């Protein structure tokens, strides 16, 4: 009876461990889908098939790219500041 409880407990722990490992690996390996969507929205806006909505989508994608670049620059400035002792 005690061995059956231990075996059941080990199975539960193993199952939770496998789930946890899969969850962590999936979270770390998740790619960004917005890069693919941006190209589609730009092409649709240029072709005129989507009209103003496509242009808005393209503008939003462009703004996101600029914000990402600015964030990258800010991170670089923070590294420089911390290396200078500030």
C-alpha cells in the first residue's frame, strides 16, 4: 500500500515536471509573429486592396520598428552609463 502511494506520487511529480519543462521551453523558444504580419500589411497597403486600413497597419508597423530601435538605443545607453559608474 505504501509502495503504491509512492509510485503514484512519483508519477504525479514526473508528469508535473514534464509539463513544467515543456512550458518553460515553449515560453523561451516562442518567436514573434508581428514581423511576418508587418510585411503582409505593407504589401496589402501598397496594392490598394485594403485601402486606408492597410496604410494604418503599415504606419503602426513602422512606428513599432522605430520604438524597438529606440529601446535598443536606450539599452545601449544604460549599459554605457553603468560601465562608467553612473
